[in-house]
C-alpha cells in the first residue's frame, strides 16, 4: 500500500531554458513557505530562567523588526521542480504564474499539482 503526502507550495520561478540540442523547456520551481523557529535561550538556574521568560517576548519582537532574512519569520524551502517542453506548456489549460499557490499530492508513484 502506498502512502499519501500533501503540501502547499508557491510558484517561485518560471524560466525558459534551452538545452544543447536546441529544445526549449519551461522550468517551474515550487517552494514551501515555513515558519522559522523563535530564538532559543537557555538558562542555568531558576533566577535566570525567570529573567529569560520576561525578556524572550522582547527579543522575538526585535527579531521581527529586522530586515529579511532575520526578521521575516518565514523561509522558502525548495520542494519540486517541473520541466515541460514548449508543447507541454502550451497544452496546459491553466498555466501557473509566479506567486500562485498550489497543492502538491504525492500518492504512490503519482504526483498531482493543482492550484490551491
């Protein structure tokens, strides 16, 4: 029996590439947006632990105000790259564009990508 894996992704890149034989391909890259974990602060005794509890929210807020990649709170993780010939691309009824959110379903040996 095959398992099923599902995740949401965003189209991050759409590029026209020509191989050495002159065949043109459209490369579509999908990435998943993930939350970055907050800062980890270790305290060695109870007094320091109480202090950490008080300053941790301030540290989190300061990190959020920093420019990316420090303050974004999210990171894009590459998940799937699709290569289509020009004919395959033209045959798509609903062509994905950069920024589109899609759902990727992997079930057994089948991969399905559809707009979310």
